[in-house]
C-alpha cells in the first residue's frame, strides 16, 4: 500500500508536469493546443531537508494529448512507467518485473486524478476549486492546494513556463516536510516520430 | 360414540350451571395468564430446531450482529459542509442508553501519520521471527528506486517502513475492504459516500432480536437526538432492527384485517340465515363465541408451555377460528325439535373424526421441529378439541330448538358421466395438475425473503443504501463466533477459519487477539530479540551506505519499532482500531468475532462443512446463501415427508372409521380435488410457492378431508341431518378466514391464505357433490343395497400424480443456478455491458418468414436510470425508420419499406433492448437437475435459461408470449426472437465513434 500511495503521488506529479499540456492558464499563459504528442528529457532533483541529501534523477518522458504518459528513468535506476486512464504500469528494468495498478483499486488515485484534470484543462475556474492560484512573476504560476487531501502531499506547486509561454519548463513542489522536488524539462519536442513499439509494456 | 354423546348432553343439561361456571372459571384463568404472556415476531421461530439453525440464531442473538444501526444522512448538496453537525449528532447518539460504539469519524485525517503508526504496532501484531524476513540491501535498493519517482509526500513513509512488514496489515485491511465492498470517499476521515451527498453514522443498539418495543424506543430516541436536521438534509435509519419493527407492524395489521374480515363474514351469514320470524336469532351468536372462547382457553394453556408466543400463530388464529366455527354451524343445523339431542349425537362421529384429522395434521406440523409450528399445533389442536367438546356438550343447550332449520336453495350437484369419460376427465385433471406442480416447483421461493414481512418501503430504502455504499457484486457472508470474551470468541473463530485456509478467501479480524498481542510484545522485549534488532540496524546502515544513501536513512523505522516495544499501551493505530472494534465486539454478557467472505454457494458450502466439523459450537455462518440453504434443505426436505404423512394419516383415520375402500376414497376425494385445483391455479398464475404455502398444503389435507367425512357420514347414516347447508356455511366462514389472509402483506400469511382459501372452496364444492344422495338411492343404514360408486376410484391416478410427480421440491436434489457448472459463464454473460451510460451502434437484421430486412440501429443506454433511446435508419437511403421511446415509426420515403413485423417489433424494441442490455443481477431460482438448463429469474419476472446451445430468455408465466434472446460471439451478436410470430431480430453490434472506450473483451465501445 505505501508503494501504491507513492505511485499515486507519482501520477499526480507526472501529469502535472506535462511540458505542453496547458491550453490557457490564468491571465494569459498560453500553451500549444495543437499537438498530438510531446516528448522531453528531464532532470529531477530531490532535496531531503532532514538528511541534507540531494538526489538527481535523469530520464525522458512522452505525453499524448488527452492520452497516455510514458515516464522513463535512466539514472541512477532504470525503469519505465506508463500511465493510462485506467491503469498505471511500472516496469523495473533491473528486475524485469512489471507492476500494474488499477485506478479503481486504489481510491487515492481519484484525488490525484481530479487534480490532474484541473491542471490539464488549465481552466482557471477549475484550478481555483483545488488551488489558490497566484502569479509571482511573468511566466510563473504558483498553486497552493486548498484540498486537504492534496495538502498532505504538497505545500505549493510552482510552474515555470518558457519566455513565449508555450512550454512548461520547470515544476517545483514544496512538501509539508520541507523536502523539495524539482523537475526541469529539456529538449522538448512536439509530435516527433516515435518507434511503433514506443508505448509497449514491458518495453523491448 | 353416539350413545356417549347422548349421555354427555344429558349430563350437561342436568348440571348446566356447574358446567357453565367451570368453563367461565377456566376462561378467567386463561385471560389472566394471557395478560402476563410475552409475544414475539422473532423470525428464528420459523426455522427448524436443528443444530445448524439453532447455532445460527443463537450466535446471531449472542453476537448481536443484527443490532447494528446505520443512520444515513442525505443531502442534495455536499454533506461535508455539515461535518461538524454530524460530529455533534454522533455525540448525542452515543449518550442514548444502550447505544455503543458510535462511529462517524474513523480516522484522524492525516493518512501518512496513520500509516506511519503501523510500524509502532509491529511488536504486538507479529512475533520477532518476522525480522528474519528483512533484507537490508533490498530495502536500500528499493528506497533509491522510489526516490527516483517524482512523488511528493512519500518520504516519511519510505524511511519508517523499509521492509514492508506493515504491508501484511494493510493487505488484511484491503482484503476486508474488497470483501465487504464498502464504498466511502477516501479523502474524508469519516463515513461520506463517493458522491459526497451522503454521510453515515454507525452504532450498536444492544437490542435483542425480535424486541419491537425496544426498537421503537430506540428509533424515537435517535430521531430526537438528530433533531433538528439541517435544512435540506434527510435522515434514514437502515438496520436489521427495522425488519423487526416492520414484521411486527405487518403481522399486527394482517391479524387485525384477517380477524375483521372473518368477523364481518360471519355477521353477514348470521344476519342472512340465522333469523326467526324476520328477526335475527341472537342465540346463534353462540356459534362464533364457542371457537373464540376455545381459542382463549387454548392461548391461556399455551402460556404454561411456551415462554413467548409467536405473533405468527396469532395471525393464523383467525383461520383456526374459522375452522372451529364449522362445528357450531353443524350443531346449529342439527339442533331442532324434540329429537335435537339425537341428531346432535349423530354428528359426533363426523365432528370428532374431522377434528381428529385436523389435529393430527397439526401434530405433524409440530414434528417439524419448528417452534412457530409447535405453537401453532398446540394452539390449533387444543382449540379445535375444546371447541368440538363445547359445541357438542354445551352449545345445544344454548340454542333455540324451536326455530325451523333454514336451508340454502342449493342446486343438485349430482352428475353422471360414462365410465370412459370419467377416466378421461380424471386423467386430464391429473395431467394438468402434474404440469401445474412442475411449474410450482420451478417457481418455488424458499429464500429468507419468503419468511420476511418487512414492508416494501424499508426494503427499497435498504436497496438504495446498498447501491450508494457498496460495490456491485456478491454481498459479504459472515462467519461469526460468540464467546465470554473477545479473545475467546476470536479463538473460536480461528478454529473455523483455519480449516478454510487455502480453500476459500476469508478475511478475519486484522489484528490478533489481545492475549496474543501481549505475548508477542513480551517476546520482542527479550534480550535475544533486542540483539536481533541491533544486528539488523547495523546491517541496514551498511546497506544504505552501499546504495548511496545516508547511513541513518532508515533510523525512523528503528525508533518507532523500539517505541512500540517499550510502550505500555494496548491501543491500536487508528487505521486498525475501528475495523478491529467492529470485528471483535465486546458487550455486556459476552463478545463476538466475525470473519467475512464473499457470499457465494461455493464459499457457503465450504464454511458450512468447516462449521459442521467444528460441531456448530458457538459459531455459525450468517448470510443470505446460508439461510437460503437452511430453508431449502431443512424446510423443503421436511415438507415432502410431512405432506406424505398427512395424506397417509387422513387415509388411515378414514379407513379406521369407515372400513370401506370406496368410502375412504370418497372421503379423500375433496382433498385430491383441492390439490388438483391448487396445482392448476398455481401453475397458471406463476404463484411462488413459499415454505408457508407448502405447510398450508399439509394443513389443507386435514381440513379438506372434513368435507369428505361429512359427505360419507351423510350418505351412510340415516340419523344424520342434512349437511349441505351447514357445509356451505362452514366453508364460507373458513374461506373467509383464510381468504382474509390474502390481503396480508406478510408472505407467510399470504401463502397460507392463498393455499387454504381456494383449496377449501374446492373441497366444499366436492363435498356437496358427494353429499348429494342420488335419486332413489337410500342410505347404507337403511338396508338397501347400493351400487358401488366408481368416481372416487377413478380419482386414484390423481392421487398418485399429486403425491409423486416432481417430488424434488427444493429438496437436496435441487441445485441453485449459481452452483451449476456454467454459473460463471452465466454471470459473465450478464456482466457483458457496463454500468455507466454507453452507446451501441449495430446492424440489425430483422427476419420474418420469407423475407429479411436490414437496418442500422443506434442506441443510448443509461443503466443507472434504466433508460434507453434508440433510432433505426435505413442503410441505403439514410431515412429514419423509427425512434424509441418516441416510437415514431414508418417512413414511406424508405427505398424498401420495412415489413409490418418491423413496425410491430419497433414498438416493443425498447423493452427488448432493456432486457438485452440492462439485465445484470440474476436472482437464483432452484431448478431440478433433471432439466437441461440453468435458470435465473430477474425481479421483473423474466427468466433466463442457459442451454448448451446458448442463452435463452423468456417470460416465466403460462400463456404469455415468450421470446428469447441469444448472445453469440461474446455479445457482439445478439439474436432476439419472437417464435410465436416467426420473427427474429439480429443485432450485430460494432464500434462507435471516437472519444469512447474500447472494451477488449466484447469489442464494444462505451461512453464513460
């Protein structure tokens, strides 16, 4: 169960971090609505305050518009996670095992799913139902969760967009424990050619 | 006998005042005893006293599982805004005397902290051996992988639970969650439904099973505690206690209605027939007074032998009174002029014989071992015997002898048929009866609901409650154990669940008994265990460094573990506390423990076997399936024996008195005729035979034979008065008494009335026909030789058909469709379509004799609302052919006009689609193994049969148009047929447009 909880939080974060996912956020942060799939490399930095520890993870991701999301970690561990509307599949390259979690078997996914939808739509009214939205600087949105369920996992979420406001470049999550999670997206591409078995699980 | 009766009459005439005083004194004593009597509507009294049913109800009573009350609060808007009010209400309810374990808020609200708390509980939940399963290197590697996830908030948990020991506890909770199918909104730490519009407070009431007064007081107190409700909020009480209350109200209402109707009928007869010189003969009022008084005496006597009297018996009392009135009616008819005593004495033979047959049948009922029937047997037997005695000994002195006897203008009912025609008629009746019996057996309902008179409103509310708070699928069955303490109960429960381990999935209490928890912690406090912890800590630190983590990464785990070992409290983490309290209950006078499993026939069979091996010692299986099996096996099995015995007893008694084969058969003819009529009527109307109806059939044997006895006595005894008028009048009173039960809402009383009313009417008509002496024929006693009558002999085939056709009524040979080999297949088929709104598009092919017509069918189906909208389009021209439900059919612009059959089918297509797509919840119906299909019957009476060649659906009543629907190719193709019209409709369902989800199993796309 703790691992499922982790997975659910993962889902929450991953889908929040879609580089091209926004359509219109707040007062004019515009994303590109015209794409089928977007890919990017990422660098994820986790800072554990109590232990004074910083861990950097590298990998790549791909996201279909209104569809699946593929999250691949290459370093320091190797895994691929595929998230659909009904299930989350996680393949551990080191053990060769695949874990499958159904959304309906883990109700906390619903909370995360609702938050995810709010973010994806970029609808200010929907965002305002779960987050207090502010704009500390141009190209940056600060979301403070108002939902008690979300408050257990994050204190605030900061989204940073590209200068043309078409791409999400960075996401930073402040946790209630003081820990931080930062994900930086690099090499963002829209509708790149993908191998036919790209979405296959377990991957080749 | 006649001489004895005459002497008795002379004695009572001489000692009239003394006899009257004795009877009045007995009445007063009975009345006083009744004032102190206790009445109950406990459903357990309707079950046989076998080890299993005894244990079941004893455990149900001792564990007090049925006393749980759920208060549901409903709001049009979010109920969460009333959370504070609900907290206060829960507090007020907890203050009600007798109420325990009130639960609304079951978590603190901080899930991560609650999960972390599980680590501190390890030393009580497991022995130290569990440490040997810990692999520090694997834990460190796993931690690094989880850190790689971009997941906020999980770090605390990762550090305090490296080895996943706590997962065992969480898996137990998950199993419980899945078994109960309980649905709550997880984001709320209290009971709030997924839609956020319902909240629930649960508590234990401590009310004993069947104590309706206590339930009434409790419900009033609860309503007072919850008042005033916030604006827009409604409260509903859902509890087994509501069944107690509902049953009592139903029974009281039914008894009142049945008694009143019976009384009204008698008064109507009284004013119509018992008149003298145009004025009512008031002395005739003694006729109903005699059985009523005898009933009073019998009830008073009952209090000496039974601690509590079943209200069910009182409900049937009106019927018994109706039977005993017959005796007074016969005495009234005989008690005329100077020869009155001689004429009354001539009645002693038929009256005592008919009373004896009825009493014997009641005695057989007592042998079923069912408490309610034992009481009924005592009450009815005593009442009939006393009534018979008073009617013979005292009633003649209370009646007016000078009034001429009124005779009904009854037509002659003698008819003669040629021998071959008689045989043919009997064979036809026997065939129809045999067919009817098979239909009756097919429709038999031996479920718990057949004994439950809870009003429909309460059942509807319960169904709504289940739909809102539970997942679809089988409900949970409970294995319960009782004991003096929680530990003892839990140990007993384990002795059963251990036998089931590895065979079926059973979810027991998530925490071990208290004694085991203390023992575990004691072991953790030993020096070897502490050394083992220290060693593990050292190895874990090293593993962390090897994996690139700080050495102290997992320190929170060891800190919490040691705190749990050294702590003194026995409190459980919040996540386990409320579940544990509900599964292991301690209450004044004892405790109980329960384990849960899916309520399937396989599970029930395995659990009953384990319980049987354990000897049903303070353990029982409580579930619908278990009750269904008990009723089917215990009641169904007994019924056959009882039925055969009652017919045999009537036969032997008649043989002992008449000593003539023809007379014996003649006396039994009304029984056979009434059985045949009931079989035909029951089969034709689709009547659901219940246990009460089955036992009423036994009762009918004893009653119907009376009419044959009077008829035979009348034919044979020259002193016997004319019986046709009293027979009709007594039948009318009996039918009125039994017929009044037809307005009963309690299924047990209704079933009894449904059998007795038409059965007695048929027996009466048959008795009248038999009692009519043929023209020129003389009674046997007159010395003239009479040609033996062949009609009763011809009835023999009927007797055999009735006794032996389809004798497998819900007995051990019957098999539930859910137990059949293809049960899973039928369930899968019924689960074919989703519960959420979806659309289908298909090519429909209508085939009529000699021609076919193809059209495109699109339908929008909303299973929750039970709504279907559909439209049919001509594939070539695109012209709209018809729409449903508007049913706008027929467009002349179609290139090829649809056949009339299509237009007719279109009008019914909505109904057909409803059955195809919305039929999901099969209700089990016992079917014979001899038949080559499995049948399930839906609530709306549609029967589904699974044949080797496919699935067939049809209505289950006679003479109604049948239709059937076959699924092929995993539901992609559905063929709908109306065989009577030679029409079939083939639906080839294909995918619909985008934005919809594809179901890989069926190829259907359905909209979410």
